[in-house]
C-alpha cells in the first residue's frame, strides 16, 4: 500500500511527469494511427450500405465518437478538477486545463457532423432535439471553463475556480439534459423524432467503437502534449526546468 | 468492397458533400490542434530558454 | 445560526435601499427588454401571446443577472468580505443571507412587475398569475446559482461578461420550467408539473449553491 502511494505521488510531481508524458506521447500517437486506419477501413470498405440511409450513415463513424468523447472528456476533466480540490495536487489542475480545449473541439465536431448528417436525413441542419441541445450547452460549459481559467492570472486560483465550475457543471448536466428532454417532448409537434436508431449491423458497431477508441488515443496524446507546455510555463522558475532548458 | 470506382467512392451514393464534409472537418481539426499544441510547446521552450540566457548574462556582468 | 442569515439580509437590504437607483435600473432594464420584442416582431396579438412566456422569462433572467456582479463586489472592495471569511461563522450562511437579500431586491420586484408587462403581450389573467408565481418560484434558484458565478469571477477584469458566460448555461433548466409553466397555462394543460419542478430546482439551488459559492469566495480571497 505504502509502496503504491510513493509510486502515485512520484508521478504526480510535475518534474517526473514531464519526461514520462514525453515518452508516452509517441505510443499514443501510434495507437491512434493503427485504430484510426482500422476504423476508417471498416467504416468505408467493410461496413455495408445502410438500407435506409444509404451511404450517408457513414457519418456515424466520426459523429458518435466525437459525441462520446465530448461528454467523456468533461467527466474526466471534472474528475481531475475534483482531485485537485481534494488533494491539492498541482498536476490535477494542469490536466483539467489541458483537456478542456480538446473537449470543446469534440463538442464542436459532434455538432458539425450532426448538422451534416441531419440535413440529408431529416431535411434540416438543426433540430431542437434534447441530445443536440444538450451538446450545444455542453459546448457552452466548456467555453465557460476555458474563459474562466484564462481570465485568472494566479494559476492556483485559476485551477481551483475552474474546478468548482467543472464540478457544478457535472452536477447540472443531468438536470439540463432531462429538462431539455421534457421541454422537447412537450413541443414535439415542431420537431422530428430521433429516438429510432437505424438498425445496426454488428460490423457497423465495431467500426464505430474502433473509431471512438482512435479518438480516445488522440485525446490522450494531445492532452499530454498540452500538459507538457503548461508544466513548463508554470514551473519555469524551478531548478529542473532550468536544467532541462540549459541542456538543450 | 462495394465501390466500383474511385468517383463512386467520392460520390458516396449522393451523400458525398455531407460525408466528406464531416470527415474532412474532423481531419482538419485533428491535424490543426496537434500542430498548434506542438508549436506552443516549441515556442514556450524557446522563450524560456531565452529568458534563462538573459538572466545568466545579467549575473555575469557585475 | 439563523442570526447570521437574518443579520446579513437586514444589512444588505439597508445597503440596497440606500441606493434605490440600482434597484430601479434592474427593473427598467426588464421593462425595456420586454417592450423591445413587440417592436422587433410586430404587433400581431396572436404571435405576441405565444412568445410572451419565453420573452418575459428571458427578460427576467437577464435582469437578475445584471445585478449579480455587485453581489460580493462592494463588500470585497471595503474589506468586509475578508473579515466575514475569517470569522468563525460558516461563510455559507452569510452567502445564503446575501442570496435571499439579492432575491428580495431583484427577483421579487421582477415577479411583481411581470404581470404588468404580460398585459403588453395580451396574456390571459390566469396566465398572468402563473407568470408571477413562476418568476417568484424560479428566481431564488437564479440568485443562488448566480452567487456561485459571482464568487468565481470576484475581482476579475471583465468579470461581468464572464459571469454571464458561466451562469447563463446553468440557468437553462429554470428558464425551461418557468416559461413552460406559463406556456402550459396558455395551452390549457395546467402548470402544476412545471411549477413543482421549478420549486424543486429552487430548493436544490438555494440549499446547495451558497456552499459552493462560499468555497468559490474563499478561493478568490486566498
């Protein structure tokens, strides 16, 4: 137990995490390349044409992954934020800040690909469906987090304030989702029912899953790259950063 | 394999604009973001190294 | 325990009454926003009646938000806030008092004003009642959630715009159920379910938000 704790705290120190992240990044890029190629190959060459949606359904391979990642990254971000608040570890706040822009980008991609899917399928770029609206609000929450952490110069305060916002957001996401859903069912007349998913062949599901894994690997790689920049900027006055820079 | 030709592949059964619009923008984002992050890291390293050299110089000259 | 809350409420109310112009500007903002919509949309009563719940609720939402940056700013400037944070009393109770006081000078007058503005939109009497009731029930949650945002952005440059960016997405459920209650009355469904959910949001918001806001304040004061 105590051994494990030493291990844990060793890697939560920015000075040891920085080189570790540097070593891990190529591995995650490699995993990303393999899974992305496999996912795209299944998506475009193995998965059959959908009998209802024709070839248009192939957007699913990027849309579903982006939507999952946008939600999942917010949870991970809130987890790191909570860890930072509870244990006062410096690295947690940096991880939360490194994840936020990628999460916001995935939320944008989810909306973008959703619109491009919606146009040929439902005849409109946008419907006020519960899922779409919640995704849009999730993008707003990411924007709020990024704006708040960038507005505060003191990094310790920025981390903690961002942490509270992220946690408040996590508590609110289910409330927002259910309120939008309730609102949507009351105004059903105007919108299209999206609850019926196209019947999916197993191979389509596999392609989707592999594409989502590829995006996951991408997220880890980019977040590690970004956290390295943040570590350097914040620790610039420490000895280990000076040595690192002097040795270049 | 259900594409008879390359133009068939591009057309995506009439959904080409939508499918390639989705995948294209996703690819663009997934190329641009790592590039920008990499650039930021490089610039940070350069800036901090420059600061360090300037400080060292300042210490040398009495 | 309760003494801190009532003491804070009394103190904030006294301060607010000393500057009635602040209170009046919030109300005028609400009136102007609500009056702009018919000018932008056109005078068709049928259309206005349909839009009224949403327009009035969004107006009330924005008006509540307008006074949020001042919630802690004055006490922060003269150092009162730091003293309160250092005192042995739980800071959350003080924030609760400030939230209630904020509601008394923003949410409550807005609710009383709303039916008058509802007349501009030709709302039926029962809809006017539900409008008042829904704003009465919903605005405490807005003040509570707003306090978290005000605590997080305390002392930041451009804090006001940032505050709205943080708080508005979190206001969405209140907006949906508040405007939904009036909508349901207009369409004859009955506002019961919406109002109960709105009350639940307010109870939850007022119970938990002050504590989150207190943590945010402590971070800002560190």
